[in-house]
C-alpha cells in the first residue's frame, strides 16, 4: 500500500509539472559541495540537496573531505580530512558546544536540524580555527535569521516519507516580520522504525524519534544595529545503535544565545558581532531494551557550556581583517552504574568523566591582502589559554590509581598559524597554503575512566599528562575552467606530532565483561595523513551536465601501522537534466576495496561497493502558494554493503523510495 501511495504522489508531481507555465529556474543537483553548504529550508529556491528534509548528516556527507561515522541510523559523527571530532572544531553559529556521551553517540551536529540552519561553513585544517583550535579543520553550523522587511506573517509546511524504515517527517514554520521586529518559530518531527539493509535484512535497534523546536526574535535598534535572541530545544528518544551494546533513552539539548550586530560602511570597523550564549545537554545511555546482556548498565552524561565571542571585520586599504575574541567555560560529567545480578551484592558505580571543568579564552586574527587583480595572500593566527580542572574528588582519586602524582588542574597555551597564496587569471586559479596548529586532549583522552570502545573491544583510560597534539599542514588547490568544462584538483598533507591514540597496557585488567583488554591514551611520535581529490564538471547543453569526483586517502603512524578510519579510494559520478520546471539526477557512488585497513586498531577489511541513486524534483505554483517536490529512489539495486566508516560493519540502507513536499504560503 505504501508503494502505491508513493507512485501516486510521483504521478501527481509529473502532472503538476506539465500544468504550470511560469516556474522559476531550478539550480542543479550536485553531490560535490564546496566548503560552504547551503541547507536552509527557507531558501527553497536552492536545489543542491536531493531531499529538502534530509538530516544534517546527509548534507555534510556530500562534501569531498567529509565522511560520517555511522553507529546507527541517527547522530552520525562527522570526520574531516580523515580526522574524527576529537581533532575538529565543530560549532553552532560560532558557539562552543560539547557532547555529553563518552561513546560519541551525540555529536554536536545531532542537536540541530535543517530547519534551524542557513548554511554550514567547512574549512580544512588551520583555516578552520576562527572559532577554536583544531588539527583537521572546522565546521560552523550557522543559524538562519529573518529580515526586517515588513512582510507580515508567513507560513510553510513540510512533509516527508521514506519507505525504508517507515521513516516519517513533518515540519511547520511560522514567521512574522515587521519593520523593526521579527519573530520566527518552527518545529520538525522525525520518527523511524528499524531500517532494512540490502537483500531485505532488517537491522535491529536502528529506530529513533526526534523533535526540534527553535524560537528566534530580533529587534532593530537603528539602521545599523540590531539585537537577536535564539533558543533551540532538541530532544531525541528511543534511539537505537545497532553497532553498539547500548542504546539511548534520552538525548536532550537546550541552546540559547543573545547577539548584538553592528554594521557600518564608512568606519574602519565595518561589522561587529557580539554574542553571549549558554547550552546544556543531557544524554542517557542504557541497555534496558537489549534482551541478553551480561550485566545491566546505565550511563548518563551532562555537559553545560557558558561562552561569548566578539567578532569584528575591519577594512584598511588593501587589508581585510577579521578579529575574534572568544571564551567559554564547560562542565562535563558522566557516570556508569553496573547493576548487580546478585541481590546480596551492591551495584557498582564510577565516574567515567570526573566532573571536568574547562576554561578557555583566545584571540583569532586574520588578514586578507589583495596584492593586485590576480594575486592575494592571507595569514591567520590564534592564541589560546586552556585550563582543565577535575572538580570531583572521587574521580580524581580514581585517576590517581594510575597517575599518583597528578594535580587536579592542567594549564595549557595553544597556538595556531595559517597562511595561503592565491593566483587567478582568466580560466585558471591556484592556491597554496601552509599551517601549524595545536590542540589540547579531549575530556575522554585526558580524563576518561574505563570507556569501552566496541570498535576494537578495549576499555580506554585517559592520560592527564598528555602533551598538546601538534600538526604541520600543506594544502593545494587548483581549478581550470574553459567554456563548459571545469576541472579541479585539491590535496592536503598533515604531519602530526604527539599523535594521541590508545596503546595497549597489559598490566591493567579490563572493567567491561568480554573486553579484549585495556588501552591507555598515549602519543605516537608522529603520524601522517594525506588526501587528494580530482573533481570535474561538464555542461553538454543548457539541460544536460555531468559531475564527477575521485579521491585517494592515506594515513600511517610512526609505529608503521595504518591509522583507523582512513577512507579508501572513492568515486562519484552524476548526470543531471534540468529544465525551467523539472530536474533529475542519476548518481553512481562507491568506494574501492579497503586494502590499507588497520587490524592493529580493530578494523577489518571492507569490500568495495557501488550504488545507484535517482533524484527528481518539481516546483509548482498554486495561486500564491509554492510547492516543492523532491522524490526518488536510493540504492536502486538494493545492494547490501558497508563502508569503512560504518562502525562494526553495520550494513547501510537497502532500496529506499522517498518523497518530500514543502509548501510555502505567503
């Protein structure tokens, strides 16, 4: 019955396409995104996305150097340049937010939805240090804001359905805009059953349910000043993680901020933005829905962050400056309770994060200099002070079992430098960049206590004595455009000193039943990571075009072992058809055989795969209402496959029919 409904909706889309006479031009679908990815639902004239109601995870995965580590059907962890979130700086509208899960089941990206965002900015390596220190790069999920255009009340609605997992999506947006005041709110609800892998294989514990409600308001103080307030409430329940031994009963976030904006065209300071923010996260893992476990466990975690930033843009002659003074205070606490099967034996309790308080303050300055019409250079620096303090005495004493001489406080100074040179002339453009960056260990790396990693089945213990991780980076990017042909080549190389990773310690017994042993976070003397991508685009006519991308990645440590989670050879090709009223795209994507896997760090060989996707879209006007349809089939051949980034080789979705409908009403 559900397939009949899907076919009927697709037929309606086709009829409505032929019924319209004046429909705006569609932008082309593409699976290769630049470092700025537009995702706002309010900008429904943008058709880069295949599904307007996709999760933020699906959008991020379209960028070349981004991969998403999948532990279930929800809350994928972003990785950039083959580096996971530990080595990235991921922010929401410039705000620092830290997950509350010791198992990385709640990446920052899981606490927003596409309805909240205007765009995602992705910067590789030290170009991503505007909001904080990192090694692999930065991602900033920027919140959409309204305008003071006096348009009154506007509404829009969104509906989506996907056959695989019986996945349903519904959203509603309300916006009022006056000359000096605006108020916007919306809500989106997502619910999915277990999804089905290729060959009709059900993946148990892959269900989830989530809703997200933002509220935004703005007041115009003068022609060049305004005040904005944002609140986002996000709650997910009954989230299954098939790759892990536990699920999540609650993942809840409250994200708040107040921002003052100032703009001037005549002064030295052309723009000044100052934000105060607070966010709190509660995350509860449990295994109550698992039928057979050696011992029942609850693992709640909490993360609270208070912060600020003040960003200024300045212009003087050929210089364009960006200055960002920012700081935050974070509290991270996580617990584990093991419930005894024997009523005569007490339950066991421990702090897995011992109430770690982090205080940071830093300054970022970047100068972009236009040398002439063909050349420009830029340079950036970030200086930061980073302080950790263990506030829980029991947790501190637990770590002193392994590090008897540690104090409860650790102070660090961090430095990041970057510079690049760009030359462009006629159809050619080339950029060469250098960078040096440092990062502090994460809470898990520094202070985690018997954190079980189901990937390699080891318990992990943090190391408060770790040094700052340091990286030297070289990156290049060239592009050539001639008539209807576009070619681009981009690459990045990272030489990382004091590379933080877990090393086996046979002298410590594991806490988790069935664990292979214990790894203690330590540092390799160095590690090397390299990636290169070739992108191409051909426009055969105004209606037909072809896009493709191929990539190669490499990573190895000083112990001569391959690094884990390094993407194998990858490829992607897409044929587009576009008219004034309709667009379609047929995509082929896949990876080669993962020959350079890391058995030492718990990986196994992932075979090659290739899948086909078909995406279609219509835009229709009914009187003054605008309707946007996106529909298609993913994994057309119902291939059963896993990628290198699928935790414990959980299979990805099989064939999936989908349809999204967005209605904009003035």
